[in-house]
C-alpha cells in the first residue's frame, strides 16, 4: 500500500507543484525523493536554491518521512553541517498522523524558512541571534545563502 | 525513677574492736525509733550519681569548723551530743547526712563537710515547726547563689524534708550517739541475746529508690506510639486515596481519548483483535455510489468479515468467504452512513470504491478496512484526528507509575505545544 500511496502523492505534487517546490525521484526509488526548494520571497533565504532529501520509510504512512537539507543552510531549526538534519513539528513521532501528506510536510518546510521557531532550535546560537539580533541574523543568513545556496 | 521512701531505723552494730561478729541487727520500733518519709512529703533538691541501688548509710550531722559563724548559728538547732562522724565505727561505711538549712553560706559549709566523707545522701530541713511538705525544689528558698553549681559539685543526692521531720531526726540523732547504756531503753537492748554494752546503737537511713518505669510512663509511651501509628496510617491512607483519585482521573481521561497512550508506551499490540473486529464494518454498495447526484450512498452493516486485502474486496462483497459470526455484529442507526463518495481514505489516499469494505472508528472517521487494520497495528489513534479508538471502558492496567509517567509527559507536551501549536493542522 505504501508504494501505491507514495506514487499517488508524487503524481499529485508533480502535476501541480506548489510554487517554489520541485520534486523528483532519486533513481526511480519512490521511497527517496529529491526536493528542490526556492528560498521563499520576503525571507532572508530568497534567491537561494535548497536541495533536500526526503526519505519515506517502508512503514509509510504509519511512520513519518525523514527530511534533511543537502544544501547547507543557516537556520535555527536545521543543523548547520553537512547532514542538515531538521526539526519540524509535523514530522515528530507524537504528532505524525497517517493522514498527513508529503505536500503538507513540504509546505511546512517552506513556512519554517519564512518563520523560524527559535524555541525548538537545533542551533542554539543561531536561535539566540534570531531572537536578540534580528538584523544580524538576516545578514548572516543572506551571506550563507550567497556562499552555499547560489 | 524516683525516691519512694526515706526510712530511718535504729541498728545494733557489733563493736568489732572486741568481737569478730559482724551480725548487724535492726531493732524493733517498740524499743527504739523508726521514721519513714514517703515521696509525697519530700523534695529532691538535686539528684546525685545513681548507682542503680537504694541509697543507705549511717545517719550523721557533718562537722562544721567550731570557730565558724555557722557553727554558732546552728547551735540552737543542732544539739551538742548529736551523732557526729566521731561517734560512728571507724570503717568505710556509707553515710547519710542530716542538717538544718539555715542560710546559703551555712548550707555550703555543710555540703563541703559532707563531701569529704563517703556521704551518699544529704537530708536538709528548714528550721521551724512546719509539718507540711518542703517548698518546691525550684523555690528561691533553695537558692545557694552560685547558679546551681552546688548541685553539680556533690556526688550525692540532696533531699529536703519537712521541718518537723528534720527536727525529730535531729533529736533522735542526739539520743542515739553515745554507748548502749546512754541510749533510750539501753538496759533492754543490752539484755538482748548477743547484746553487749560496748556495741553501737545508731540511726541508719535507707533511701528506697524506685527504678521501675512508672505506669504513667508506659501510658505516655503507648499514647505517643498510638499517635505516631495513627499519623502514619492517616498519611498512608491519604496518599493511597490521592493515588486512587489520580488513577481514576487518568482512566476517565483515557476513556475520553485525551491521553496519548502511545506516548506512554502502550501499544496497539496489547489490544485484542476482537476489538478491531468489533469496529463497525460496512460494505459500500448501490448503484449510486459513484453517482454524485445521490449524495447519500447506501451503506449496509456487515457481520465480521475475514479480511484479506482490498483487491479481494469484490469477493468479500459476494459473501463467498464470510466467516461465521463469532462476535456481536456492530449496531448502527437505521439511517445509512453519510459518506460523501468524493471522500478518500486518508491512509492510502484512494477513493472509497464501490463494493469496498470500510470500517468506521468511534470518532466517525471512515477508512478502508485493510488500511485501518494496518494502522491500528501501530497506533491506537485515529489517523486523522488522533482520538483514541479504544472502547470507552478500555484502559490498560493503570498503575501509580503510569500516572506519574503520564503527568510528566503532559508537562512536556504542554511546553512543546506552545511551540508547535501553529503547525498542528487537525
């Protein structure tokens, strides 16, 4: 059932992709998606192009997908390293529901780029800067976009 | 522990200077003197070192310096021929001193004198004719103006007796101080078998001490123990009651579906398949299912069905492989189930096909029977609204540990709920 549902979801997203999001399969494996996300307009990430990797477990949709940034990003909720692990509410095991869709996950990532959640940060320093020095944070984020996401 | 009685008697004591006999005889009161002061008539001024036995000794009046002022003061109260240390056999006998309490200075002199000898107790009396109990030991009468130092200096106990008792004792001490011919009824005593005129006839004092724990003490201890036990029992009872309330509260919240059972580690696997089977099962049928114009499709309840996969649903619908009914078929209202045919199964994202089997959860969300069965193997919650699908009366064994775990989890959830509230899209 997992493959069937994933295929359907993939088809839906491919047919009418949300603005700024492009998906493709990694080696035709429906359990591994490559996501390309444009930095949302109005955020410090605007103009950047971010590559993400979405892994759907065999138990999907009963288990949440795993999402990570392949492009390095300066963001409180994404680890600032090569792994690019991220923390997002909808994917947490206690809030994941089988009825949640991948589209909703991707839109949530876009929201997270627009508005970081410093209280649930993975990078405490970036979260502090976001809270206490917003202009400084935006400057650093833009610098990081120029360096890594162009 | 306390003094029961101070008893003074007359002892006939062989003079070891002439006889080897050690036989000490207590004289009969009718031919001598005997006095008993019960604990109600005496006051303990200071307790000395307790040896665990009765205190006893020859009764005597300690010597004062003959030139001292106190010696002069006491002359009117202490007869000249009273029993002194010199009137007692030269031996290591223990002693009980008696003296009037004239003033602080003289008492100190008497105590100092008594300390020089193996004195075991000291009886004081206030000069006068009073036969009543002496003033309380805390009374300023007994103040020696040395901040109570005297009580610590003495190794012996100090008692106060009534004025008349002391005076009488003093008079007897003067009577029984000489040799046998001089003491009262001396000729009678000398004629006793074994008696000799050279023997000593002296006053001897016993201070009987009660070392057994008093009944009152036992009563107090029992009461204290009782109070302690009742406090412990009450506390335990209250604790048990509170825990019981917490458990029943958790049970009620579980029944209302407010508790995230999975977060508490209670998995679906602990729930009988029987329960899954009891969830309402419907078969979608009727020509109008795909017909949008008929918004209310006809849905019929079915008996429990052995279920293979949704590909086989057509066979199921024909009733070819229906199992005999082993449990009560679910009951639904007379009216048909109101599902819009546009709806999709939230698990597999496919539409509800005609003739397909669907199950409906208590929260009224409907899924393909195969999908929800799969889902319920890993989660007890509705895949859409996360409300527990467990029956109202179902709850795991609720332990105090579970209550604590749930409370801890709730706190954690409350703090993270603020953060993720905006992302919850139920």
